[in-house]
C-alpha cells in the first residue's frame, strides 16, 4: 500500500486532483449544423439522481451549445448544490451551464459521474461561490483531491453502483429521492478503505430510503 498524507492507500490506488485525471471538452457547435442531434439543458437533468428527464431537438435551439460525445460526463456548474450530473450515451449539444468532462487515460466516465455525485464533492463545489445564481468553473473545482483506483477497480465499483441504483429505482417505482453517493472515494480495492464508518456506501433499507452499507457486501 502507498501513503497519502499519512494514510494508507489500497494497492494500485493513487492520490490525485480532478485536474490530474480529466480536462474539460471545450468544443462548441451551432445547433443548425447538427439538425438530428438532441440538446440537454439544465432543466432536463434531475437534481441529485443523475437521471435525464428529457431532451430538446437541436432544431429548436438558436445559439451554440457545448458539444458532448457518448460517455462524456456533464457536470452542472450553476447552483452546484443541486448536484446535476449526467452521462449520456449519445452525441449532442448541451447548455453552457454544463462542464463537459470526457473520459481519459486515467478515469472511466462511469466512475467519474459517481465521484462528482458524491456528497463530499457536492459540499466542496457548493462552498466555492455564493449568491443567488452561484456558478463554478473548472479552474475552481480542478483542485479537488481524490483517491483514484486502478481502472479495473473503477469499473467494478461503477458496475456495482449501477446495479444497486437499478435495484433502488425498481423498488421505488422510479420515484424521486436523492441517490447521491455518501462515501464513494473511501471504498478500497478488494474491500480496502480508510477504516471505520468511512468505509460505508449507499445501500437500500427496507423502508425505501438510502442508507449506508459496508464494502464487504459488494461482489468481488
């Protein structure tokens, strides 16, 4: 195990910042040049749940939008406490209120979306600006420190969370309710983690409310 600020990292994990693992996609396109594409606005992404509520045909839009590709992660920079994160499986345009983050050599988009949806990142981003319409930019959030697992472990964690949330949605009948991750960065490889209660992750209680479970409950 390696060490980060006196703490042991699971084997193969690294201490990094957001800027170390991803850079924003900055391409823009005019909707009239993509007449068959779809547009995603801030209102089309549900707060906290990473769900897409709908899309708008690009032909209905007049101004340029941010280009995104399949597997990119859209992070809502306006009122970051709303925790609007979405990973599309199609190409299109989105509002300039989204920061578009493509997968990289270091991180899978599927893992990145859960990391940005986690409670500690929401607290961090929400603390950066104040006012009626606070916005963050990448230069502000890029300093966020995180623990990065190897890509095979990223895939395992993300697949496990996909399965858990699929079960959660089914049990709720796709009802509303916050699904943000409470302690994703602390889940370690092969069950390794920082220790104690910090090793817990979101699970589903019989009551239908999200609660915390332990890493040992996850498949190997």
